[in-house]
C-alpha cells in the first residue's frame, strides 16, 4: 500500500525571484562601490543584498517547508528539520488577521515536545504556496 502524504513549500517562482533580486542587489552594491558612492548608499545596498540572499537561501533550503503523513508533521527550517508525531500535535487552526487593511490567514500548529515544552508553529501563504484555510483541513484529514 502506498503511503499518503502532503507537502507544502514556497512557490518555485518566488524562490527564483528572490535569487534574481539577490543578484540585482549585489550588482547595485558593486556599482556603488566602484563609483565610490557614499557609505550610507553602500550600506543600504549591502543590507538589501544580504536580506535577499537570506530569503532566497531559506526558500531553497526549507523544501518542503511542511510535510504531513500518517506519522506526523515534519517542518524544515534554515538549518534543521524537526519531526512532530501526531500524538504531540495538540491543535491545528487557522487564524484570521487584518494587516494594512487586508485580511490574511495564518496556519497555527500547537505542538509539545517529549520534555513538555510547548511550541507554536505559524505558517503563511508564502511559506506554503497555498491558502492556510485549504491546508488545515488537509492536515486534519491525514491525522489518524
């Protein structure tokens, strides 16, 4: 019998865009450095380059960002992947928030470690490349 699972990751197009933005910001930084521009401009370009590179690396490294199967949830991050067995997943819910006059949804997952530490995992549409309102029922359907 084939195992059932679902995975959610940042959209590939978004990750490619982040890498292109990193290249553009790096080119901007190099151009400012060669031109002998003011230090503030170079600092701004350097910060933009590093920020875009971190976002692009995260989008590349954390694939899939969230994976669910019969055993539990697996969450990938920048440097490690953590598995949360279903018995330690306490709650899966969708939170509706208003930001900048716009309604957005966030997927919230409450987990507990074997030591009793509580963790709140929060995922948005960009991390999942799907609407959190659609992801929550799929997660609950995979839960035994």
